[in-house]
C-alpha cells in the first residue's frame, strides 16, 4: 500500500492534539488541507481513524492502534533530523551527554577530558538536570547518552542500560554544631544514631523532583518514618556547604565527599541505607559512532 509520509505526519499531529486547527498551525498548512489529508489516509487504509463532531475529535480504536506504530517512527525521524542539524551547526559531530552536575563534577570530568583529547573535533554537549530529567531527555531523543542514579523511575525498558559503579548515600554534619550526633553524652565515645533519632535534626537533601529524594523517602518509609527535610536544594555541593556552617545534617552520595574532613564527618547510622547504582543509558536502536564507542568503553573500564 503506497501511503506517503506526509499523510502519516498529518495523522500524527491530529492524533496528538485531537484538534484539526491546532494540527494545521503546527504543520503550517490550512485546516482544510489537514482535513483532506486525513480523509485521504482513511480512504487508502480503508479504516475510520477519527470520530468527529462539532465539539470534539477522538481517535477510533483503529486510530489508536495506528498511532502506537506511527509515533515511534515520527520520533525517530525527528531525532535524526535534529542530530544532523545540530552537527552541521557545530561544524561536525557532537555527543549530547545528559547528567546531573554532581555526576559530571565527581565522576565524568576525567572521561570528558580523555574524549576531547582523543577526538578534539567532536563537540561535547553536556546537558545538566536531575537523574529523572536526564532519563526523560534520553527518552525524548534530546540526548545520546545519560549517566544517572538508580533507582530511576524515568528509565524505560527500550533503553540500553549498563551499571558503572555502586555507591552509598551518607549523612554528614559538623561535630562543632551537632556534637550529640557524634558523641555519647558527657564523653568522646562515638555514638550510633537510629533513623528515628536522626529525623529529630534538620535534614538537608536534594529536592523532591530527584531520584535521590524519591529513594530516601522510600528508605525511611520502610522503617515507618516520615522524612521531612528542613532544606531541599538542587546541588549536593551547596548541601555540603550548608552542613559545614551548621544548618543541618546533609545527605549526599559518598563519591562527592570532600577529602578534607576537618569540618564535616560522617554520622554512624544504625540502619544501613540500600546501596545505589550509577548507570549508563543510551538508545540501543542507534548505531554508535567511533567517538561514542570510545566514550562508552572508557566508562565501562571503570565499572
């Protein structure tokens, strides 16, 4: 059956907006042209794809089935067009890597350096966001790779996912401001805190819209505890800075702890938090370039 891509594209926009006028505006064509294209597609397929009345437009079961097959194809074409356009704008190939600022700073910088040294002509585009947001960018075709924390509800089954390393979240504070978190009363003997005791203190942690926050709330709920942080931020570095000046107890990944521990020390917590994983995620449907293959092999060498 010979059906042009343009007809499927019109169908896709109408199916996503359920509005002929809005679809026409997105396609920069007239509403009449949209209606004629839909009618022609229905005639060629021998199926009614939309139910139309004066108030609304809805997909028929046949239309919903067609959309499930058409949407991935449209998105793949868009992804290819966007990649070619961006590569041309930068005078050559680029790699779009999505990762949080913490993962970039404490894990990826040496890999960025080696990639740039080996392939100086490749433009490295770094997209910062939470691990949840980075997984969404990858899913939408806005990134070639994502390096994210796990568990991560935004990761999908159609992604190629590889474990790079495990890490643990740790609670740190300044003993000068919270001595009773670190020492037994009236002595210098180290103290072990329970999670129930810990939540009596101001907790500093990442914002709700992060994989870390979701994970921590789940960990406390396992012990029937309600975690109510005093301060929520988008930067682990800022959490550490605030912990140093005594604003609270910060929860951060162990891989971003400073080597100088004169102002901050890790608390001894009785109930251990489950370890987490740092993951490399990419779309396995797309062939990897030479530079992309080099970058993934670098990451795998540290796993």
